[in-house]
C-alpha cells in the first residue's frame, strides 16, 4: 500500500512538472508589446453638438512596423479621456472645477477602420490617402453619459474592455488594417440656449493603448 502511494505521488509530481515546463515554453513563444497612442484635441470655437475625427496609422510606431508579420493578436487594452482646459461659453471664463460645472448628455468615441486608396502606401501618415473600410463595423471604445466636466477635469477615466466577441473581431482587423479614425462625438450640454453653441476653447486628451502579442 505504501509503495502504491509513493508511486502515485511520483506520477503526480511528473505531471505537475510537465505542466509547469509546458507553460514556461509557451510563455517563451510569445511576448507582449503595448503601444500608447495619445491624442490631443485643442479646439477653438468648437461647435456642439458636433463630430470630429483623428487619424492614426500604427505603421508610425516601430513596435508595430518591426513585428507586423509576427503579430498573433492585437487588442484594445485601455482607453482614457480627460479635459485639460475649458473656456465656458457665454462668460468666456476659464473653467474652475471647484465652482463651475458643465454637463454633456453624451460624449462618445468610436474607432473606424480604414483601407488605403488604390495606389497609395499603407504606411502613409496622410489621412487623405485612406478611405472607410465598410467590411468592418465601427467599434465604440468610449461611451460616456451625463458627463460632468468637473469629474473629468485633469482626471483620466478608464473604460472597461470591449465585449469578447467584438474584441476578437477587432483583433483580426487591426492585424491587417492598422489604420483608423477615432471619431469624437459631443452632444449638447445641459441648459444650452440654442441648437448649436460654440465653446471658445477646449483642450482634451485621450489615450488609447493597443496591446500586441508577438510570436517569436
């Protein structure tokens, strides 16, 4: 009986060691790179409601360019949004989060995939060289409701990860189409006096982090 117990323990130990070894080998097969993409939106007399866009092409980053043929997975890892500066419409007074408030019904960010126009380089950093890729559905990466500027003033807000199904689709898309627009959509703000209003000055920062899994 004692011999049988020792034998079972020995077999169990071998299985455990094999599992650890296999996990270690698998870990050495891939490594992870994170690409932070920082967007600075400095707008004078920005109309609200309105939609604007910012272009990005991952070929700009050596981390992508040098490993593009070995990418196993590309995923949105983190997105953050905050307001660095704001001049209040009407009063032209700089926003002070201690005493002022401005509330937007909605601020929304959407990633729209692109494709190069015929004859243009996929590495171009000129948005005019690209057109919308209708084969992929736009991805909402930030959808903020009842946005109190005082809560977002110089205070990054992080959003949750995309649903698994959408994340998988985006992973496939970004591997082959690393060029996209980020659309920013601003609704009216509460107590806005007219259908459209001009914000004298607003400075917004958004950070999008893309994580790449690279095969060795």
